[in-house]
C-alpha cells in the first residue's frame, strides 16, 4: 500500500475499517427494520454486508453491540460537546448547546437514524437496555459536567436534576421528530430545551 498525503497507510486503513463498520451497521439496521431485531442473526448480517463472521466480531463483540452503535455515536457527540464547551458557561448552557449539537447531528443523519429509531421502538432488546438510551447515561453526563468544572465528588442533586430535565426535553423533541416532526425541527428543539 502506498502512503497518501496527510494520512498514511494507517490512516487509510482506519478510514476503510470505519467505513466498513458503518456500512455493516446500516445493513443490519435495515434488516432489523424489515424482519425484527430478534429474527435477524449475525450470519444474516454478515451475508447482507458481505463480510466474514470474523470481521463482524472484530467490529462488534455481539449483535447487541451492533445495535448499540448509533446510540454510542450519539453519546460520544454529547460527551465531546460537553468537554469542548467554554469554561465560562454554566451547566444549563453547556447541556443546551450539547443537546442542540446532537439534534443537528440527528437531523443530518436523517434516514440512517430514522431506521435506528424505528428498530428501537419495536425491539424489546432496545427498550430494555438503558445503555441504548440517553436517559440511561444521565449519571455519566452529570459526571462529565463536574469534570469540566474540575469539581470533586459525585454530582449533587441539582446537577443530576438539570441533566434529567435536559435529557427529557431532548427525548420529547426526538419523539416529535420521529413522529413526523414540526416544520422547523431545530427551532422546536430550541423551544423544548428552553422550557423549564
């Protein structure tokens, strides 16, 4: 393999691996939407994605990890936005900006995430797994807010309540968007996040 400007062979390999992983998620979500999560096997995903089982398990330890991938990406975006927020912002503003950024991502990923949300609504495996929902990460988000302030100890009730409110507002907006949505989804998100 030859080296490319600005990336090298390792960078190219990683991009190809990330692209293959993302394509596998897309294929699997489509299968889950068509047949139901429980009816699709890893072998089905491998055949449809044209990858070997060994490759699948290098990407995802289990079928559930595959299903969790879109939720993991969304959680990473929120965490990164919290970590990158200017130090002078209070927790409420950091949460609002971070969830607004997540909303923009959700809308930009439109079709891809619509399939995930469809599967999430119909699959017992998704509904019963708190790690696949932003609400299941509330404690971690509160801890991330503390970390950016260099505060010690566990998050207090005020921080946890602020996170719970913000996440509930985002979840309400997301339900509206998945159900057909308002004409201006980002304006609606701003309105929902501002409601106290």
